[in-house]
C-alpha cells in the first residue's frame, strides 16, 4: 500500500491479482477488501463484447473472518450474479 493510501485510510483490495475464474464467458477476479473484523466480499467481473471489455464491480455488505473465506464467497456471489442477471449486469 502506498503512502497516500496509508495517510488517508483508503482501503485497497487485499487479494493479489491472479488468473481469473471463468464462468459463462465472464472473467471473475475476486478482490476481497479489508474491513472491520475481517474482509468484505468483492469481485471484478469482466466480459468482452465485440472487442470491448465491459466491467462490473461487485461489492457486498457481507464480511468474512478470513481472506480465504472472503475469496471463496466473492467467487460464489459473482457466479450467482452472472447466473441471475446475465449480460444485464454490464448495463
């Protein structure tokens, strides 16, 4: 975390960039965020549409006590959002 983030208390995603999880032509990047008492569930969802990449940032109020649990929950919630909303998630 850089100096400005530490000074102003901006919370950065805790998960390191890794290979995406693929689900129904979407790429899921779990990005849990450090929160009081644990980690907030968060993920970036991307999909390509005719040469353009659209992105949706999924952030939930759910918190988990461990980073691993938050990562797994972030993936599960992202898959559920994709299944329920389809491409409208990018509108």
